[in-house]
C-alpha cells in the first residue's frame, strides 16, 4: 500500500510585530512572505520565517506613526508544488485574514525568493495596493507567470546581480512584461550581491522601507524610486541600487 499523505496544517499569520510605545489604529499592513522551495510538502522552514523578522521589525518601527502592522506569514508547507501554487494560495489566504481582522485597509505583499513569486502571483487581490519581490524565484519560462492582474498596484522587484539561486534575468523579463501592462512597475539591481541580499543589506532594507511607506501611506518616494517608476524600460527596470541608499532617503 502507498504511503498516505498527511493533511497540511492551516496557514497562519505570525503575531503582529510590535514596537515600543502606544500603538495607533492599524491603517496599513505589510505581509512578509518567506522563501520556500519549488517542490516540497515538508513543513515550512523555521529559519526562513526567522529571517524575515528583522525586516518586519524595521518596517513596523518606521511605519509606527502611520499605523503599520507587519506580519510574517507561516505557510502550510515549504513548496510551491507546480500548479498547486501553494505558497501563493497561502498569501491570498493571509490577505483575506488581514481584511477579516483589520477591515478595508491597504496591504503590501513583500516576499523573498519563492515568497517573491508568491507576492507577485497573489498581488491581484483587491486589498493589495503594492508588491515587493526581493530576489524572486521564477520558472525558466517566466511568461507562464501572469502579470495583468498587477494593474493598479505599485510593483518593485529587487535582485542581486550575482544571485546563483534565482536568475536575475528572469525577474527582468517578468518586470519587462509587467511594465507593459502596469506602468507603476520598477526593478532595482544590487550589483555583486547574491540571493540573500546580505552584502548590501542596509540599502535593501532602506529601499523596502521607503517603498512600503510610500505605497501604503502616500509618502513621497525617495528620488531613485520615483525615477525608476517613471522611467521607460529598460532604464527603470535595471536601476542600480546605489551604495549608501537610505542614509538620506528624501534628501
């Protein structure tokens, strides 16, 4: 007899990341989607979840006055699993849970690696107003990924040029397709950085913070982000992330 598959646990939202001091009413939510694997029914990796917590804390601290809540999503399993697209389904569930908990407020999906693919795929939910895909893992033929549902959202992709795990050229090709449908799409390249985006971590975190605050709360984007969104391809899709970005975001 074949081995019976165990039922998958339900997806969950991690606790809202809190900062010190009084908490204003929640008026925007960022959902952080951890990395995963192409094919796996194993339980989600605790490490992938933990790696998103520092970014969640930074975003929550930066957006505290605006009423930002940050949650890291706990998947049912760690695999995308072909047409099941389980990580994207869990991301969509998480958006629905945000609506249930907080009401009609804007949501940003921010994912890394396979979580970046999930953010892009789930970005068409009516509550989502922005998508941040960091080093997104994409299939060899990125044309299989839909992009028309991203119309009306602000979309930012950021990718290290030395990423040996997720081909940066695939994210460029997807961004190129998305830009034709949705002009509010841009992509930054982090020169010499790898999949984890560790070498220029401070710049990547500053870029993410600027994008989330600008998209959810209408704050002015830093000049490089505004320029990238406005620039025609390929300029706005191969925007270099400058060393020191974030030291004076809106100078």
